[in-house]
């Protein structure tokens, strides 16, 4: 078992989730159950899966990291959708998109590390 708070990718995903909650406050009310909800839930899912997986075995942790990576891909798409719908400024979109891409790279590296440990 490991402390998820010590994972740099968890900390970064948590900050992104906070940023997305704040950024989606200005989305149209008609999107409350649409893209707003999807972005918030998918972003929270990244950090939540890392937290849950950290209390499991290494094999299970790898599965949770992979799920977190899937959620990160979902966030990346919903950011693009929100941008294309005009809900995010170009600057904010660029910042958030770069953050999610960095998180995806970190998750991919973590997954490789976890899988390498399983082989040993």
C-alpha cells in the first residue's frame, strides 16, 4: 500500500480537477448535466482512481492507473468539445489541454513502472 498524496501525478490531477470545477462555473446552465458534469466527473475520476488503487496490490494498482488514463483521455476530449462550443477561451483551453496532456504522459510513465515491477 502506498500514500496517493505522494504521487506527483495525483497532485497534478487534483489541481486540474479544482481548475476545471472553477472553469466550468461559467458554462451555460443548460450544460449542467452535459459537458459540465462530464468534465468534472472525468477529471475527479483520475485522482480518485489513483487514490483507490494505491490501497490495492501492485497488479490492481496498475489496473486503476489504466482506468485513470482512460479518464484523462475523456477529459481531453471534453475540453476540446467545450472549446469548440465556445465555453472556454483559447488561452484557458491551451492551458488546460497542456495540463491534461502532461498528466497523460505521467500516467503512462507510472503504468510502465508499475508493470515493470510486476515482472520482477
